[in-house]
C-alpha cells in the first residue's frame, strides 16, 4: 500500500460576493501519495488557486469551506483553528504562490525570512545547523549562498522565484503546492527553474501539486494529472492517459489544442464558448453548454466522478464521446 500524504474528499468551498456565492471548488476528491508529483490544469478561473489556498486554509475572509475533508498525513485539517493549522503550514504542507514576487517581505533579508519559518518549525536545529541548511537550500535551488543576506529587491525575478522555492522547502514539507510558480518569468529561466524543481522533488522524495494552465509544463513535472473545469475536477489519470487517452470531452478539447504533445492522430475536439459564470453555473454537467456530445441527461443530472478502469477517473455521461 502506498501511503497518502494528502487525501481530499468531496471538498466544497465558496466565496461570498455581493451577487451571491461563487462556488469555486465543488465536490473535489483526489489524493497524493508520498513522494508523488501531480499536476492540476484548467482554464483561468476554474478554481485551481482556490483549491490550493483551501488546502493550506489560507482563505480570504469572504471564503468558506462548506463541506469535505482535507486529510494531511491522515488528520483532517478542515475543523482545525488557524493556530492549530499553523503547525501544519510550512512543516507538512507548504506553497509557492502564483504571485510569488509579492510573497516576500521587502524589509527583511531573504535569509531572515527563511529563518522565521525555520525557528517556528525546526526549533530542534541549532543556529549553526539552520545556517548550513539555508546554504544547502540556496545551492539546491541554484542560488549563490553568499547572496542570502540581501533584500528581495536586490534579486532578479528569477532569483526571487528561486528564493521563494527555497523558503517553501525550508521545513522539509511532506507536500508542496506550486501555483503557476514560473509564469511571470521568461521562457529560458522558467525552463531552468522547472527542471530544478523536478530534480528537487525527486531527490527529496517530496510530494507536489503543480498548478498550471500550461499542459506542456504539467507534462514535464507530473506523474498524474487532474483536469479542472468550472470548480469541478472532471478527470484525473496518469499523465500518459490524460495526454493520449483522455475521456472527458473537455480534456479531449484541451489536448487537441496541443497536437505537438499528443501527436497528430488525436481526435480533434474544438471548444466553442466560454466557461460558465460560477455565480450561476449550468445544471447537470457544468460542461454541457460547450460539449459536442451533450444529450438530455447532461443538461439534467450531474455525472459522478468515477473510476473508468486503471485509476482513470472522470465525470462524464459520454466518456470518450460515446453514445
Ligand atoms: N476573493 C474572491 N472573492 C470572490 N471570488 C473569487 C475570489 N477569488 C477567486 N474568486 C473566483 O473564484 C473562481 C476561481 O478562481 P481561482 O483563482 O481559484 O481560479 P484559477 O483556476 O486559479 O485561475 P487562474 O488560472 O487565472 O489563476 C473565479 O470565478 C474567481 O473569480
Ligand atoms: Mg490561479
């Protein structure tokens, strides 16, 4: 039996807005094994960051987890208070934010910021050991350790991104969530950092959730991939199966827009229209207004997210476009 570091069951959260609740994460179930890297893909606004901040319980005031479990090493953290949750953040689950550039404090040196988390969670280490650990982390992410006493503004964008990754690694987390960690960087720097992240993840046997709307990036770093659409996880399978044998029409459409990855023989499914407004999502399957295979049942009943064999999960009434 492989051990699960994270098991998410039927997670539902919403944001309260003046126009009503926005169901950004709706009934999402998945798990991550120890040391496993998974990817989460989906169009802008489908709820990827909302899942990430729910897992860490770093939610804005207008957000609420309404249902479900988030088991970290088998403890459900949903009922925990903020101070109880603090024991898990950094130590068990840590995150590299989408706007990582802004997640550093400009008035402290990079070293001081990393030390702050380590003093709280790695108190068993001596000052000297912490110092050595920071040097090691810097080397690991490809930064010169002599730069650790500089301030974030003295770093380039790529260096800051590496520093934020070092920070997320500082307390040896079981799982790290990387939310579009490289999109603000130029392609060459992006590629170098991605390769490093992948190597570190394997070397430290750390589990990872890699979030991106770019499936080429996801393919490079993940063993399994979850595809999100309008607040729902609609398909999850091995990276290979998602790319070569997708069964949800939304995934099929996503993949056919990347023939360079999946090869020419993939059936072309093109996507018309826009993702729905999450204030007022369509009934039944949320994808039905854009789905070329939709029938009456898709308008009326929500398909169950279920195993179609070999750990290939999908929520669809017409998997693979079948009648
Ligand atoms: N603080 C908030 N208050 C109200 N609605 C919000 C808030 N944050 C996000 N949303 C809404 O929740 C939905 C999901 O947003 P989320 O940021 O999770 O998407 P995403 O998949 O991460 O998108 P992107 O690829 O652009 O980062 C969107 O409809 C968004 O407008
Ligand atoms: Mg996001």
